């Protein structure tokens, strides 16, 4: 087996997939999913990676436009410029450039897919994953009324899910959480604020211990490790950091400040699977459980997340895959395999273990461009 990675061409596809229903979180509402797929060709092998961004800076500062630009100007020419000894050398080269972690994660996933197909191993296996199936749980967006939210949660429970996450923000919190908790006293329930609260809300948030939540996710701004640490000290409910954990270094700082009881690792936010593994291992060393978060997108991104969710310290259900109901088309030839309504099989075929349906991709593509070596 050739142990080097030599990429001949990279094609970027901007895609646009309608959502089956709109999705609202604290910062806004989404009705269509836009993103970028990268296809890398190496000899007869092709690998895929997805940048889980949006047209506007909705969850991250990166956008479809910024990913296209930085990949065109910097990352694709870099990847095509030489042969690479392995993924870690590619990651080190990408990390010479600041930020743009969603773009880096997509291109790194493409390289993992190629690498896995070269060696006949799944990405999950190469990472050290230990689970063949992972439990998933849905993220329920904000609804106009508490009754509407209870109805949406009931719908998810009927699908077979056990872990329910609801989005909260000031004015969309106590009444809504209380309504869901009253309707479903025993359900495994967590809330995600996507940074919607301020340090002045700390005492009020601490009162949410009364709701017996699995965790409260990212109540404060991503830069507020100090206030998250204060909340951790004040609540018995575990505090989970999501947006704050952008790098292994920030994860290390958060652990040392006791700013998180749980960490949500989004593969795209931390710059790829290599950094995901580093944060996973670091958290394990500090006995902090993690779980793998998700963003709306296609099955290509989901496959990379499932590989990460198979890791041993990924102890809580993942969002990955549970968002499928929102996306009208996931661009795969064969859908990801489900069991019992709430479990997804970690792809075990070489690479990411998925195949892109080119006709469906073509139908969703709004722009494409190719660079060659
Ligand atoms: Mg979150």
C-alpha cells in the first residue's frame, strides 16, 4: 500500500438543500440548508468532506463564501502542492493558517476518506472508535408556545428517541422547560442556549436545577469561560460547553478552570477529526465526558461525526443523524442505517463509509469549481 497521500484534484460544490420545516435557535431561523462539499481525487480514489457552514454567519463566523474563498486561495493549492506522509502532516500544514476551522475540517475529512479507502479501513476504526452503533437524540428548535414545544417533543419521543434537547433563550425558557418537564417527568431532557444569556442571568440559571436537566449547554458567550466556571460551581446540573471549545488548547483551559462538566465537540468547529480526537482524549484524562454535536447538513458531514461518536469517551447521545428529518435530501446513495428509531450504525466500509449520489448532488449544486495539481 502506498502510504503517502497525493491529491490530484479538488472540486468544491456549493449546495442548497430545502428543509422540510424551519429550524429556529436563539440567533435566528433557517429554512434552507446551504453548505459546501469537497471532492478530492487521488489516483482512482475519491474522498468527500463537508463544510457545515451557512450562507450567513449564523452559528460560526465562517460562511459558504468564506469557505470557497479560503479553499480557493489557500487550502486547495496547499493540499495539491505536494505528497503528504499522512493526515497529521496535513493537519499541521493547515494549522499554519489562522482560523477557518470549518473549511479545514471539511478538507481534512476528505483526506481521511481518501486515506481510509487507500488502506481499506473505516475512519472510525482509524480513530480508535469502539462502538458499532451510537444513540442519537434530536435538537428541538424554538416554538411559538409552550404547548407547541410539548407537541414537538411528543412527536420526537414517538419516533423512538430517548434524549431530547430543546433550544432556549431569554423569554423562551422557564415556561417552556416547565411545560416539557411537566408533560414528560422522566424524559432525559437538556437545554441549549447557544450563548443567549449574560453573566447577570447567572442566579436565575442556577435555579434551573429544579428541572432535573441532563445538562445545560452553552448558556453564556463563547469567550466567557470565567462565568461558565462560576455557573458550574453554583449548579448541580452539569454545564456543557459547545461554542467555547474551538481548539484543544481552549479545551485544556476550560478543564483547568473547571468551566465545563461536559463538552460537546463539533467536528467542524474544532477544525476536524484530528482535533476532535485530541479534545476527546484530553477530556477523558480530566474525566469529563463528551458528546458529538451536529449541524444541519448532508450525510457526508454526518458520517464524519458518527466516526467521532464511536469513540469511547463520547458518552452521551449524539445530535448527528437526528437532524435528518429536517433535511429534504441527504445526498447519499444509501441512507445511514438506523435501529430502534434512535440509533445509527457507524459506517464500517473503508473511509467515511458513504457514497455520494452524483445526480442528487448535481440537482442541489448552485456552483462548482475544480483545482488540479
Ligand atoms: Mg449547542
